[in-house]
C-alpha cells in the first residue's frame, strides 16, 4: 500500500485545474478512479497510524473520510463542476461527523495538514467556548506545548468576533481564545514531501502534535451529544 501521494495524482490535479469540465473528466475517469483508490489506500494507513494515539478518531474508514470531487454548484457563482484537490477528514463519524479530527489536503501548490472543528453549529461553538473558559489553563498548556508550537505556531483559527461572545464575562483575561468561530490548526506543506516515502512520518508527527487539541474539543462535542 502507498505511503505517499503519487506524482501522477499531482499531474492529474494540475490538468483538472486547466480542464475543469465534464468532457475532460469523463475522458480521464478511469485514471481518476485509480488515483482515488490509491488515495483511499493511503488513508487506511493514516487511519491505522492515528489509531495508535487517538482510538476514537480511528473509528472510521477511508471511504467515510474522503470528500467527493464533485462541487456543489447550486448556490455558487463558480460553476466549475470539480474540486481541484483530494481531501479527507478523519474523525469519529468520518467527514460527515461532528467530532474534531484530522484533515489531509492534496492540491498542487496548496497542500496542508490540518485538524480541529471547522464552523461548528451554534450549540457546538458555545460548548467549545464554555470548555475553554472553564479549563483555560489546560487549554493554554496544550497550545504552548513545544510540538504544537513547532507545527502550528499560535494560530487556532482565522475568523474571529470583534467583541466578546454572549454569555461570557467581558473582563475575562483570555477572552481572545473565546472569539474564534472555528477552532482549527493548519500546517502548510510543500508538494515534494507528499511525494516521498517519509510523508507518512510527517503525517504521524503533525497529527500527534494536534491530538490533545482535538481531544479537548471533543469533550465539548460529548457534552452536546448527551
């Protein structure tokens, strides 16, 4: 089984970006099917690796984790029918679940590894903020861990509220941690590392570094699920 992403996958995605239409895709569908299967095989290895440090997240399959390449263009001005990347979200419940997890993005010039919870529902977001508020010292310790800082710096999201969210004291010293609309971490990666045998080691190291972050967020998920 593959322990890297093939150069052929990158070539296919580059060509798809230049020929993003059904005619070209249908002519190359057999190749796409094979490359998707290769990606699924790689994901099964990744899931097995994740199972060594996060058993809950590993309760899924490659097929349940990988995103469809077809774009939903019903409400979009961009009518290109296909995504120009391969992506997969590995978590309890797979890509359709509500849990925090681990994401792999394959796109020429835009590769990255990521994790956390992106744009959670209002009840989920409130629960996450409450978990942080009530356990702020633990949360800050997770964010300051050397391995976490090495891979993600101090960024845990991008979109933030301008003021304190409702229901929390405005004089809370660490209010900035409660303003995020998503709680995610991202590490950009060069295409070259994806195409080398040591890529699986990089995936293991990066995902291990975000495990405590994911498990902290999933405590809030469990509260909402009850």
